[in-house]
């Protein structure tokens, strides 16, 4: 039986939310959610290998944030059911859905088999998480098509 959510879990969720509201984190989240549309492992690595750029800092900030949050769930420090609520981790699913199609290649090129592993394990551990990921991957394809279409003259 899964661990029942506690007041401490709720406090940690609220703390994670506070961190998401920090001004630079808001900028990072906005960029990743709205402007970062990798088509391949190379697209990710290009930003990841550009130290000193704002995009590199934002990508690392968002990646680190969701990796830390997922590690809390993995370690049993945070209730999984509470964390998986879309209001808490919806953006994590969106972020991972952008990487999942090429995650194996990304890990290989980074020479890091554990890259994004906590995020992946938390997302894919439950049927609900796997279904949510599949739903978002389909939605992202629609969004990509709309973004890539040129307006008619």
C-alpha cells in the first residue's frame, strides 16, 4: 500500500511551488515550456554545451529542479500520489515528453546512463504516469506542427 500523504508532504509541495515562483525560475520555466522544442539529442546537447548563455542556465535550472523534485519521490521523502497531481508536476511531464523520444540517445551522447532517470522512473512507475506521458507526447506533436507552420500570405 502506498504511503499516505502527510502534512509534511503538503509542506514540501508548497515549498517546491514557492521555488517555482522565484523570478529567474519563472523565466527558465517560460523558456523551456514555450521556446525549447528539441527535435533530437543534438538539439538538447547544443544548448547544454553552451555555457555562459542564458538558455544553458535556464535548461540546467529546470532540469535540476525537476530532477531534485523527482528524487524526493524516488527516495520516499515525498508522497508520490500527491506529487503526481498535474498542479504539482504537470510541467515535469511536459519537459520529459520533449526529451523522451530521444532519451536513450541523449544518455548515450552525454555518457550518462542516469541522466533524467529519477524523472523517468517517477513518471513511468504508474499506469497513470505512463498514460499522461503518452497524452502529452501526442499533444506536443500537435503544438510542434502549429509552431512550424508558416502563416499563409
